[in-house]
C-alpha cells in the first residue's frame, strides 16, 4: 500500500493501480491502492475494494470511493471535481454515482438485462445468486434508470451503504469459491476479453441492485450522458438514449404502465432499424 488508510481528507478517494505505469498515472488527491499482486487473481477491482473496507478507519471522514485507473478516462473527473459534486449537497447523500456508459443503462430495463444481452444466462444466474443471498428481486421486471445505475463500481458512499454492499459482495465471493453448482457457474468465463469470469460482472451490478430495491438510500448521480459511452452501436443515437432513460424515470416516479409500454415500443423500433 503506497498511502496509509488513515489519511485525513474529508472525502476518501482511492485509485487502484496494477503496475508502476498505472501508479504513476494517478492524479492528485487520489490515494494509491496497490493491486499489483492480488491474493486471488480474477476479481480485478473487487479485491482491493474489500481490502480497503476491512482496514479503513471511518472516524475522520464520511464518504469513500474506490476507482479504477481508467476513472478519469471514462468520466473526465478529477479528485477536485468529485469532491465538489459531493459537497454541493453538503455531503448529505448516502451514495454518489459517477457512472459511465449511459447508453448501456438507458436502452435496457436494468443492468441484468444488459448483461444478459452480452452473456446469455447472466440474468438467470443473477436470480439464483441473489435469492441465495436473501435479495428478493424480479430481474425480469425490475426497472433501473440513470439515477440508480452504477457501472465500473464508480460510486462514493457513506459507511452504512458500503456495509450493505460489502455484505452482499462477500456473500457472492463465498458462493464463487464453493464447490456447489452455483460456484461453478460463477467461475464460468465470459466472452469479455481475457476470459473474465461472470462473478466479476455480477459483483459490479450489486450497487445498482441495492439502490433499485432498497428505497431508504439517498442518492445523487452525476449526469452520466457527459461521460464516455460504450463502444457498441447503442452509442450511435444519443437522443434516443435520453428518451429511453426519461421514460424509465417517469415510470419509477409514477408507476404508470404507459411509460413502460412506450419504452418497449421505442426500443423495439430502435432494434428493428438496426437489424434491417
């Protein structure tokens, strides 16, 4: 560990590094977090995040985030930008979201449907895993919008939310290390470059799941549409992405089925145009 976990900045923001090259790229304000020699290779950011949570002393600050080396590339945000956003509401929120790839959130009902599109069977596995962990959520109908979606684990939060996140992630880790059928499925390699195991992508979606199913958390999300979009064809129609997200927001706020009917209609039209 390059910096101690007792650093006294009001907002504790770590940036993970995997090599000397990525350590040298860490910009001012972020605390370097060493993951150059992971104990359990294959978890990527999850292992250093859990390590930080197990060591950290919350007595001198309220909000913490742990970000990958590509945070500035994906969001354009510096440590000062991050702190300014958190201070704008007096640091009263439980969670602050800085999520890239807004098209990946907008065009899909939720982050599990999005994962299913690129890795068939993902949503079914998610159902089984979260049921085992005591989370009762219908991933076939759960609606998520940009105010609650987190990709790349790009969020900062207070101790209570991190505690809930850690509870579910450690449960997922335990399942993935077991000899059970679920454990074997969680260790399955995906088509993502490098053969990343499916467990990593489920872990990445846990923050979104908590925020979409537990209404007690106060959340503030940075406008994701100004961040990096995906490298897929979904990025080609930003205006359509805005409308899809707006329809989901309207549905979440009112419960009116007409908004979801419109969402389904517009998305099908988008798909049909792309497959002509």
